[in-house]
C-alpha cells in the first residue's frame, strides 16, 4: 500500500507507472466501498491525466507531485466535474472552473481521483450530516471518522489515495485526523487561496491537506500557498521551503492549562499529554502550563460568528439560480421556501436560522458585535502567549472517535470542537499529529499551534514530537 509520496516515488523509480499506481488506488476504493468515503470517483479524467504524467516522466519534465493521487473534499471546485458540498441543494451541479489550490496541485502533476464525502456544507463534527450517508472510520467501522472532512480522513487512513484535501472552519481537518490517526493541517488564515472553495464561514475557512506524514503536508502546503488575484484575503507573504528539516534550538512550549485540567478530557489522552510534556523536557525544551481563561467562551463565540456568515453565504442557494428546485413550488415565494426547505438538511437549516437571528435587528449588537469583540480578545491573548513561547500544544480532541448515532444533541456535537476552534478564531496555523492509540484500539492526536505564518517552525517541532514514544 502506497501511503506516502515517498512510497510513490520509490514505486515509480522501481519501474511502476502512474497508471499502475492509480489502478491500485481504484481497486482499493472498490474494495472499501462500504466506507462511503468517495461520493464519486473520476475514473476517466484521472486515467487520462495519469497517462499524461507517465509521458512527462519519460520525457524528464514531470512536476513535483508526479504520481501523487489526491482526493478532494466535496466542497472544492474542479472544472467539468460535479461538486455538491454533500447537499441535495447542489444536486448535479458541475463546476465551471477549478479552485486555485487544486489548480496548483494539477500543475505539478498530481492526479485528482475523486470527490470525498463530508458533512453538508462542512457543517458537522462526525460526517453524519451528509446527504449521502455517513462515511465510516476505517479503523473501526462502528465509529465516525470525524467531520466535517470525514471522507478525506477516511480515504487517507484507508490508503485509498496518497493525500486528500479538506477544509477547516472550526477543526474540520484536525478533528478527523485525530480520529483516524492521520496528519491534518490547518494553515494560517490567508496562506492558501479560498477561491473555488464553497464557503461556509469566509473569515474562518481554510483549505489544508490530510497526509500520512509531515513531509507530504509540508510539500502540499508549499505548492498550494501563495498570492492569488481571486482571493483578496490572501497574504502576499512569499512561500517557504516548508519541507526543509532544520535542527531546533531549545524551544519554549506552552500547554493550555484549561484544556489539560478538565474533567472532559479522556484520562488516557491526559496521561499521554503528561508523558509528552516530560519527554519534551528531556529533549531539552522548556514546557510550561499557561492560563487561557477563555476556553468556555470559544465554542459559543465560534457558533455566533460562523452561523452569521453561513446565513449570508448560503443565501445564494435559492432554487432559482442553479442547483435543486422543488417540483412542488408554484410562484416565486414558494420556489424559495420549498427549494431551500427540501434542499438543505436539518443541521444546515439550524445554522442558517441561528445566523439570521444573530444578524437580525435588535440582536446584531448583542450577539454578532459582541462575538467579534470576544474574537479580538482571544487573538490578543493568543498573541501574548506566542510572544513568550514558540508553540502551543494541547489535545486535538477530548476523546477518541465516538460511535455512529451516539451524539444526538446538537450542543454536545458542537462541543466536539472545543480544542480546535481556537486556531480558527485567531487565524493561527495548527496541525494534528498522531499521538498514540487508546486502550479501545482507536488513535488520538496532539495539536500544535504556532504563530501566524510560522508553519515551518510548526513542522519542525512536530518532527520533534515524533521522537516521543508513548
């Protein structure tokens, strides 16, 4: 099984072809259809592209990702291919253009193999909100793979593609990575163009990769990052050689005390954190607990602001311009009401309604304006910590993956993101790396947060974390 790009390169140097590698993944997808990770496999276009890459390899002018097979979360546009955000309301919609991040991967000869299951419009923490049924965790099929990028995480963990793209609005890459034992990267906000990503909450969304090692995450970030005329929120900072391995001086590492000293944290994950802290100290680093007294405010602030943005962003899906239109609608008003009521799932409707309330007259200042003020307080406190420390570490999730249908209360589901929303509210880069395996047989991750645009330091510190044996 080819799990990393290094595996792919070795296979090609040993005489394998990109077509042969692609066929291996296609067979694996067929054998693992029960996981429901892929909503559609782009067999014809992927095969055509693989043949072209093989020709380039023979000519000696192949790109930096020649032979890497990548899956796309079903909220990223790829010209001539369907995209639905796992929603009925975008039934049979075909992209007219390709997302900038995807375009840059293709330009380096990556092969796009298909679109991956996710929570509808990226709203969820379990992949159970998809209109096409849940994806399953390949480690234990009774468990969720996490969300919203659950199909992407499941595909990489099961070896159905070399890497996959997800989007992270409140932990939608890092939480599924923790649940599946993969690496999940959320770059600094503004590092990767959002052009071609179907928006959930525009000031939070960020594209990032799922991989099976740090090197592939760093390489994919390097290729996807950089300025883009189609995204005005993108930073003009030049990209770096993120994959370059640098020896680290002794670093100062902050541990969020409130994330560690809480009853909600699984005892085995807490013990692993304690061992990680002592192991980092034995490697010469300074590890100290710091107070971040706003932990209880982060999830409410996140849902006030993201639902407000969602209610605005999703107003374009109305049954008039494109996508699903109710067959029962008669007249303009009924077309809007019935198309949106039938086209959107329950959770998406819940968030649109909450966001509309937050933005409504009489409540805007009480909720949205106050939420923005709290967000600034969170950013200032995070900047204060990272002015004294090099990185912050905390668990990615308080528990391992939970069973399908085990969490029915929306609030309980929202709290699954308690450790991951921090980096989205503040815009910092964060990565979840596999920390260990629980006695229940399921993996869990540890999260590293760095200062804005310090992904290179974050990657090199993550390599330091990999030296630790739990």
